[in-house]
C-alpha cells in the first residue's frame, strides 16, 4: 500500500468502521478526512496521526509511511479469531478478512455475491508464508470463502481462497474476483480474441463473455492465488 488513502481505507474496511467515526475520533471536520481518503493529503502528522492510528488500531509509523507492518507490537490475537498453523513458532503476517463492505465497494451496488467470508484471520510462520506466497506483500493478500458451486471441480462451496488484491485488471488467464452487472463474481477469465470469456468450471453452468464495449462495466478486485479445502470429517 503506497498511499495514506489506501492504508486508511484498508483499516476502515478491516475493522468495519466508518469515515464519520474517524472524523469524530480525530476531532476534525469531514472535508479534512475526505482529503485523507481521496489522496489529496499525502501524510498525517502530530495529533491527527496519533488519533487516527488509535482509531484504526494500527502502528502510527506504518500509517504515516507505509513502512513495516500495520500491526502494533503490543496487539494480541485471540484464539477465537485466529487459526495458528504452528503455535511454537513466531507468527508472520496475519491475513485480514476480505470484507466486502460499502466502504470497500463504495462505487458499486452489489445485489448478489459468489463469496461469503466466514474466517477472520490466519497466521503463518515466516517460513510457511514464504513457501506458500513467496515474496508477495501480505498487505495485498486477503481471504474469503466460496459461496456457490459454479466452480466445483476446482473450488468447492466453503473452500478458502487467497486473493491478491494488488491485481486490478485482467493480466492473463486465471480465476478472478470481479464486479459485473451488480454481481460480485469469482470465476475463471480467459481472453479469446477480443472477447473475455467468463468460465464456470462446473460444466452445468454456461460460459458467458464480456465484450470490449462492456469492459467499462467490469471492475477487477483481485486474482486468486491458491485455495484451501474446508472439508471437515467427524470421528
């Protein structure tokens, strides 16, 4: 996250907090916070920075500069909210919930969705993280769950997917999270000529396409990197 605006929006949507709440807590007028969120304000200093960091529950240095990790060193994650892969090793970055909220999708009206988040966070040791994601910036990775069966055969309902939200446009064949026609889709995209094919890996669903003329109505939110099965067995 290279800008103050991106960092504030990230924490607001993660915490499900509002711009109005940020205004009240920082004791500043709404136009000032609007400038923070629009990118007109490049950095925060002094009391504004400290109060904003308190409200956003993040490290002030990270909020001001983007350097390091957002989480405060003193913050603790509860057992209820965290699934720890290795409790004996120091945890590496925690993946935040991929929350589809009015703030995150302020320019869209989502009527239906292919996803339904049910896991709040996952922790990995640095070794585990590097093995799975290489040099990917953890701040650009979010998690969510599959809601429907249109990707069955590849992704099953309930499966956990890791989405790289730094990818904001089609950059080659793969599975993407995107908005089109007031629907939040998670499907395979493939370019055939000038036509973008939208493919459901479950053969009972028809393939459809997005023409060049319709691409302006499409917004890519991220690309799926890997998935994790959420099948549980009782004994």
